[in-house]
C-alpha cells in the first residue's frame, strides 16, 4: 500500500498560514501517478478518452471540478492515507489539485473541511466558497480569492440578510396544506447550491429564505441577488403514497450563464411550489400545469426576464442546465414511480427548446444506455450538443443496486436528444464518472473513479473507491 505522509513529486503549497505539508519522514513508496506525465490513452479504458491518474493509490474521490478557458482543470479531492485497519477512522486529506491542459500535474494544495464550491476564472484566479466552520446559524459563507499558485488575494465573510417581509419560506403537510412560516433565527441558514465563473465574476445559486440567484464581483461583493422561487419543506412523516401525491421526491438544480450575460436557473416545480411561487410573483410561469421543471431567466443585472414550466412527470433530480444562442437544454435522472430498480425503463431525462419558443415546442426525451443509468453531470459540450456523464449498467440485487459491474459513461446528444457519441469506461470493478465540465472546443473534461478487483488486498471496504482519474473526451463516435 502507498503511504502519503511525505511530499509528492511536485510541491505542496501553503494557503494563508496553513503551513507547508510534509516534513522529515520515512521514505515513501513510489506514488502510482508519478509514472504518468500527462493525458494518454490507457488500458483498460476506451482509447477515445485520454486519461491520467491523480491520486497516490489508497482511497480517493473527486468532489468538485472546474475547468479554465485554456483547458486546465482544478479538482477538489478527498484522499485517505493508509493507516491499515484504522484508515477510515482518521480524517482524510482535503486537496485542491491543478492539472494542466495536457494532463501534467501542476500544483496541489491542502484546504479545510468546509469548502463547498470553487470556480476558476480566465485570469487563472480561483473563487472559493466556504472555508472554516461557522457557528453563526449557518447563514455565513466564507469567500476567498486565490491566485493560480494558491496564494491568498482577498477574503471576506458574507451573510445575506433578508428582511422579514422578503423571506419566502413555506411548509406543506402530507395532506398538501401549504403555509407560509417565519423561520426562527437559530434555524435560518444559507447554503450554496451552484457556482459558475462568469469572466472574473461568479454566479451563485443559494438557498437563503427562498432560492436565490446572484452575482459576486471580483472583490467578492454581491453585485445583485434575485429570488427564483420560495423554499417549501414537507412536515411530519409522510408515507410513500403521500410523497408521490405531492410530486416528491424531486430535487437538484441547474445554473448556467449565456454568452450575453443572462443567468438561467432550472429547479423542480411541483404543485406546492407553484402555489408558493404565486404568492411571491405577480404572474405564473407559462407552460403545462402539474409536475414540471421551472426555468427562470434573469438579465445580466438581475431582473427576472421570463419563466416557464417544462413538463417532467417522472424525473427525480435535476442534474444540469445548458443555455447558448437562445436555446436551453435540461438534463435529469429519470425514475419510473415504482419500487426497486427497473431494467425496463429509461433512466435519463432530456428537454430542450428555444428560450423564446412556444411552450408546446419543447423537445422532451427519455434516454437509455443500460440498466439503471444515473447521471452525475449534464453540460453543454459543443455547438448544438449536450453531454450527460455518470454511471450505468448496475448489477441489480434484492436490496438495491450493487455496483460491482458498473461502468462510467459520457453520452453526447444533439438538440433533439439524438445520440451523437457514447463513451463507456469499464474499469476492473465499480466505475463512475463523478464530475464533468466543458473544455475548449466542446471537449468534455471529466473525473473518473474506479476500484481494483475485489480480491485485491487493499480493498478493505467495498464502498470506498481506490483510484481517481481525470480525463478528456472530444465526443468522437466509435
């Protein structure tokens, strides 16, 4: 097993007094990734993808990915050191890793436990959301601006204080009774849901007395914040039938910014949310009644421009939103309302249309790759092309999915949802594409996690991943 307490082949840098990582220590075993200079076709993965290993060989996962305009990527990773039987009882390393456009490892920084999102700007600077734990009722977000070498440029603490009359919090009972409530101060919170780089600024989607979208400028000051929709919490302990009657479960979100600076948000839109939103806005979204996805569009200065409902009877989680040249596309996970995991129905939801088009002109498709497809990302990936990424081909079992034979995937479709290319990534055992983002020229930059064979000595916990990779795919058909 590899030991990771000593410095790697490239420097660990300090962030704002955190200190250098590494000191005098015993000679470590060679890190498995050091033999890879950059991206290349590597077995057993499909040769159309160029990949490289980013961890040192015990247990690792990638929890965030941001891509710069030049194709370089910043990964947020969690990595456990090998301490034998005590490995998972010790806190893992939290890392921010810089990978060049050619796959070269450029930099790796330690970060604290509470970083939730990061974006990279055209200048190469980073905006980091979250840092140290806050005890201010969860309503504080710590913001930092870092240079590409990890040095601190600026920082501030931000609490978005909403006047009482502008707090849009609701509860709904299992019977569907909706009620506006005033949340007690200790229970109020602010949570960052999505973040996107917009030049040197940052678009953010937050839950803060309602779902709100806004823009942070380069100095980390909020330039504007606008309400998207109220928040609605289900009270009590509803039965499965009551949950389905309310339209739940239905979660997730999408955020994108078009080339003109317009900001667009996709959110689940059940009947109770529709009723709550009617209190906050003078007009209702166009489109079908019933369970749907809300698409709200804002001007570059935060004014609500338009909103519409997209039919979505069975999706369970919005995975992503892409908007360009007046066209939108939404991706989601698709689950039929039945118990267990079905092999007979599609598992990907796709919807697309023109922002200024008629409500009935939206293309809605159910897409299928293999058994129980689960998307982890949905992005634009070229002109008129969109990509899902995730995990497919589960091995069904009586107690739920067993990921023993799963594959990672990247699926490219056109604006009608027609398949353009499919990349399947089969590893030794459980394999998943956990993160994906658009790179230069429409290529997909993705993070991949896989396991070694089940009888390998280091596989002590089948729910832990053993290898983390980053890769690029240009959408070439087989």
